[in-house]
């Protein structure tokens, strides 16, 4: 995996993934364009004219973040972050696995959520405004005028635009939230691995901010949907769960670990298992950070189980500035020769 393959070799290894993505994409688009499957019942007003569920009577507004923009950002920003990391990583296979994993996450999450939208769905907060119900159109067939006090109807009483009605019946889960979390949580995992934020040394605070910025972006996109009343809060939460699960799953498929700082930056080989042994894998130095020995030819990955190696910032003869004499040191334990026990 140290060398870049020819296009024919790469295609030989990835054609099945490409075909799978194309099939899933076509399937997801077809389901997205289909009419809602269930015939959902809903209440309009009580006998005195009071709205039964005012949470579904919000006005139809323009989306703050359109679905096409949410999907674009969920793909473009992570890909940009991956490419920026290559300033130091400089690995074809890292780019390949990262973008492939990102596509796994985005496409799988999208298909997962459109199936749920189609087969289960739910009412959007602006459903009644879009439906424009006329209860005089209710017939005795189906589920019209059913339930306690005959409060419930089906979409036959709606007089609004058919496409808008279809859309307003497919609120659960949020596609915006699903896409945002599928893309940005994957980027969060990737940046954590490349910057070694949760690792074997104390990193600078800016790295913590960098890795959580994508998560903030995903939360803001999801939160905007409750402001423009296109989704209920539980739609957003469900989409976030779906997107996050797919992001974690996809990252682990393409990289050697998620939280194990020794290996989580290493792209996996399609044709050979990763041994998980000290200094036994390729691309051990495929990280962005250069602190604490990371980014060397072999990095510090393979030295995690070597008790004689303490890393460049953990040697008793060095200070925390890697050899600088700016900070004088005293022996641990007040100068006693016996080592202290760690508790």
C-alpha cells in the first residue's frame, strides 16, 4: 500500500463497490420520488373548532438549508478536509480509503432513511397548512371520520398541492440531519485520527476545536430544521442517530480502528489483514501531526507495547518541550532514587 496503483488495478479492486454505490443510489432516488406508502390518519379540529394538534399547524416556510445544500456540504467539506490533511500525509491510499468510507457513510445512510420515510414517515410541522383540509370531502370509506368522536381523517380531505402533501407526510426521519451527521461525524473521526487528539500525548486545544467543528456544523443544520418548521425535533434526532451509526461503521470498515490511537489513522488493505502488531503495518506515519514523535518514518505506532520506549516527550532526561532547557526539572518524588508507584 506504499505505492499508487495503476487505474486498471484500482478499478479491479473497487468495481464492486462502485457498482453497489450506483445501485443503492438509483434505489434511493427511486424511493425518494415514490408516493408515501402508508395511509396515515390525522385529526384536524374538535367539534368547537379548536385545532387538535397545533404542532402540525405551523405555516409553510422556505427552508433555511435546502436538502441539496445539506447533501453538498456533507460531501464537499469532508472531502476538502481529507485533501488538506494530505499536505503532510501524502498517501494515495489514505485519500482512497477516506473518500470511499465517506461515500459508504453518505449513501448507506441516505438509502436507510428514505426507506423509513417511505414506509413509516410522519407529519411535518406544517402539514395542516399544506393539506388545507376540507372535512366535508370525507367519505364513509377507509379511515375517514374514524376513532374516538370520529376525529380522524386521511389525506382524501386535503385540497392542497399533491406533491407538497406527499412531502409533508414523510417527515420522519430527517434527510438533512442524516446526511449532515453521516458526512461530518465521519470527518470528525478522520481528523481525530490524523491529529491524534485522543492519543498518547497532551495536544494543543485548537485540535479539539478543529475535530468538533464538523459536529457543530451537523447540529446547526439539524437545528435549523426546527426553526423553519420542516421537521419535528425527533425527526432530527433520528436522522442524527442514523447518520452517526453509518459514519462509525464506514470508518471502521476502511481504517484499522476508531478509538485505538495506535492504529486509527491506518487505512486498511483490501487484500491482506492488518496484523495489529508493533511496527508491523504500513503507513504508520500517515498522520498530520508532528508532535510526540508522530509522523516519523515509523511514527510511534509500533512502540505502544515497547516498555523501553517512552516517546520523545516522556523521557526522564527531556522536558515537555522536547529537550529545551527553558523549564528546569526536579526528580520525581523529591529526589528519591526509588521510583514512585502510579495510582
